[in-house]
C-alpha cells in the first residue's frame, strides 16, 4: 500500500480562475499564458482553465494572467484554487483579494 503522505509528482496540475464581470482575456494574454502551460488556456463562460506542466514535490508555477477591465468599480473574491486533475479534492488555495479598477 502506498503511503499517501509521500511527496509525489503531480502529473497534470490544473488551475481554474473565475474571472469577474468586466474582465476580458485578450489574444496577446492567451499567447503569454500558453508559453507557461502544457495546453492552450480554455475559457468557458467566466472560468479560465489552465493545464500546467508536471510539478515535482515542492515545485511552484507562476503563470502571467493579464486581463483588460471594461468596467470600473471594486472587485472582491479573486481567489484561485489549484488541484491535480486526478485528485480534485486535494486543493491549494490562494486567498481572495480586493481590486479597485478606476475609470480613465
């Protein structure tokens, strides 16, 4: 029996970002994201799904996600949840943030 506490390679890490209303992912941003991921980013509604390259134990991945905002105001709840595609209940969470978008 394999010990589940043993660090292991995460073969297919997946990140889902819930984009708030008014956020637009431009073509240039998609290309930049694609250079850092295993597959093209998938946008379904307001959910951006990123499939990352395999991660060794203790490894990190930094993905540049640049969005354009079409509305002004205060946005809350921009948290990120990351999990392995084969273990969706084992998640890492980046806390939510507050972002203020000003009119220009």
